[in-house]
C-alpha cells in the first residue's frame, strides 16, 4: 500500500495477499457482451433517485471513471437508508443481485464518516458479498456479471472498496 496515494484508483504498488480477501477475478469478466460489459442495461427504477443514464454509462460502458465525488450525498440515499445500525443491502444496478451490506462490524456513523471522507460509499471486506463481487488485478471492483462497481483503495485499516452508488442502486430480483 502507498501511504501517499490520493484519488479514486488502486495504488500501483497494491497486490492482494494469498488466502485473504479480496476474491480475485480476471479480465474475462469484463469482456464485451450484449450491453457493454453486461448482458443487460441498468434497471429503469434505480433506488435513491440515481440517474439511470449516468448509471448505465458507469456500470456498462466504463472501466476507469466514476460518478463525481460526493454524488451519493446529492441523492435520496441518506433519507432512504436505515440509520439505526441495521445493515442496508446494496444491489447490482443491472441484475439486482445483492453485492454489499453495510454497516457490518462498525456503526452507521463510522460507515457514513468514511464514505463522506472519501467521496463514495466505502465498504470493507466483511461488507462484501463475495458470491457476486470480484476484484481484478488492477484493483477494479466488478460484479461477476460484468458491472463496473468501483475500485479497491486499501488504507491502514485494510481493503476499502470505493463504490459508485449508481452501480449498487438496483432493486432486488431474487
């Protein structure tokens, strides 16, 4: 990890440790499909008032860019999630599969403070549903179905998954 790293990308000197999180994937996950890197476009009725056009661009036709820092605070996210400490589940904006659940192992206030400090919802290893999320060798976080989610930006506490809200604003389909 680089202590001097700043920004929404994985540090160049990052490498995963064998036998530890994250669960790694390979570039084939993001190969061209029927709709960019996914088989289907984003759902039309995204949660939190997220912009569908922006979500489709980031989720399906993008490998490196993100919604602008603080976007999640401009949506209805904070008004709609449970702030009592019970975990909220975040679903893939394309498939509706459950990708993250937070807060887990910390308070809502800690989750919110970290997300605000970095500009994007920030999840930790225990908050990731590893059945559906993978990290590519360059640190890009993706769903197993080809949705671009964000990046792993490790810090002194460990892996931190800096995730676009538009990528996890789907409605459950299972």
